[in-house]
């Protein structure tokens, strides 16, 4: 019998801090479009402040139009450019956690935006996130299919 063992060493992991907004930006480049996904993990200590930014009328209920307004506001703070030429984004999808998950710091707001694809060949893609409604930390991950 052949026995194999595997040892995996992982770096130290830091938990999401309760007083920050973790903004994870995922970028996927396909021949026909560029997709930008923004995941917002709201810390429990700032959840009320972030919810206040989303709940425009302050009634404690996040309506679909308030969610969409917040998503568009986040989109307008992102910039995508190919070879220095700005590429306008459109809102493709948005998903919000329930209020309890948001308040406990366990819910993730998921926003998806799209821009037109670039012509074939080598290009320089620049994605910038200028959003900082509260103390934020950022994570960026990219993937390209060309």
C-alpha cells in the first residue's frame, strides 16, 4: 500500500474587523465584456451607518428602489478604463442581505456591473474604486479570458 501525506501551511488569517467595510472587487475580462463584482462586507459596528446610507427615507425598510439607488451610487464611484479610455459601467445585478445579517456583520452586499469588451489584442485595463462611505479596506482579484 502506498501512503501519501499532505501538509498545507496557510498564512495567518485576519478576521473581518467589526468597524470597517471590506470592499472586495472582482474583475473578469471576457472578449465581449468586462464584469466588475463588488462585494461589501459591513462590520457590525458600522452597519447602522451603512444602512442609513441605503435607507433614503429612514423608514427602516430597504426597498428595491433604495437598493438600486445605493448600487448605482457605488457604481458611480468605480472607474474602468481600457488603454486610458473610460468605459461606462451598467448595473447588471444587485443582492442585499436581510437586515439581521447586515446588523450582525455577517451579510454581504453583492453588486455586479458590466462594461463593453475591448478589441482583441494587448490592452491595459484600469479599475479604480473611489468609494469610501465609511472606514474601508480593499481586496482586488482579477481574471482574464481573451
